[in-house]
C-alpha cells in the first residue's frame, strides 16, 4: 500500500491520511483504522479517485455518517472515501405548491429538515432525528414506520469512474432499508421534491416521533441504530426480548436495556463484541422461532 499512498498523494485529490482512526466517524464508536482515508476536494477529484481505484485494483469503501455502519477491528483496507459536507452546493427551487431541494450526499440529514422548516415544506418528517448523511439515507432508504427516504427523492446524482450524471429516482428500485444503486456508483447529490404544507402540523409530527424515539431507543449511548430489519408481521426487538437477551453483554457491547433491537457501546467495545451479540441473537431467535433475522447494519473492513 506504500506505493499506492505515494501515487494518491501525487494526484493531490484532497485530504489524505494514512492509518486513520475511524471511531469518531461511526456512531457506535468502535472499529479499526482506514488504511488510506481520502476526502476529495472537488467533484472532478472524486471521479479521478474512483478511476484510480478501478485501474489500480485498489479496494474502495464509502463511509457516510457512520450511523448504520460497523467497522471491523482490523480496519478498512485500501481507500476509505468520505465526501465532505460542502463538496456540492445546496439549492432550492420553487415550483407549483412545492419545493425542489438539492443537497450534497455528504450533507447531514438535519440540513434537509432545517430547509423544510425554513421554506414551509413538509413530507419528510420521518427523517427528523435520524443521524447520518443524505447519501447514506438514500443508499439505505432510511426511515421509520412513518415513511422512507426514497418516496421523497426525485432524482439522484451518481459518480462512477467514467463520470457524474443524474438518474431519475423512478429508474432505481428500492425496498425496505435498501436502494438498488448501480454497482460501483457513489451518490453525490440527491434531489427531493416536497410539497408546501402546514408547518405546525409538520412540527407536531416531528416532535411526536422524536419524543417516541427518546422514550424507546438508547439515543444517549453510542449505537448504530436498528440492528436487524423487522421480519414480516413482527418486530426484531420483540423476538430478541422473548429469548431473554435484552440487556445481555459481551465485552463492552450490550443489547440495549431500552430496546432489544439496538446494541450500545458501554465504552471501549470492540467490533468483535458487537458481532458476537448479533450472532447470539440470531441463533437464539432462530432456535426458538425458526425466524432468521436479517442484519440492517452495514459491515465494512476486516473482522477478526
């Protein structure tokens, strides 16, 4: 990798760091370092990076807001790509009774919520309180029981080693907590179409949703959100609780005492501790009910 790092440095694509710690970049605060961490300074530099990794056969991993991500204790080999929040400008276009908001993939989800409020737009209240970035929310079709991201997306700009271009969201299939993005592509910008509406009603929905989450989810502790997707007609948290794993601890990782489909870092947890809890929960639930829980969290890197 030494030669690769030298070649990357020579390209002068933006911020480049070697063996860079990643705990602060993922919400559960665990995992190893990035072998090479790159934050491109321009869109053209992003394309150059993607082309370099393709041509040189360098592994490439994308890290968004780290809210649905578990990084292996062995770190991430190759290049870890992090899009700056201000890499692309935000825009707002008024159309008949609605607003078209365009945000860079590296922007925080909270930015969309703020723009909704200040421009009297509604419809994406379910995203309020969800951590992470616009790109991550789009890639995983983030949401709650009240809605999901892709239902409000009009189009997505994607970068590949061959360039950047917009794609109509209608051409991109999505399902519960997953968007079928083209292989090798990176979300660069997302365009939302939101109607004008009653701001008081919109705020009430966000307050109610956030209040419910604060009461039922361990938001004050390091976590990566829901661990497993809910199986049809049931809830992963209920299933894990029925096999008496709520509050179970391995190392410094714990199945939350507040919500059994969340794992929290008690301080100093390893990714291996988290994986062990996930494996245990899946095994116990499968033995007791025959249901195989599907992980919602994305794993990146080397797990030891």
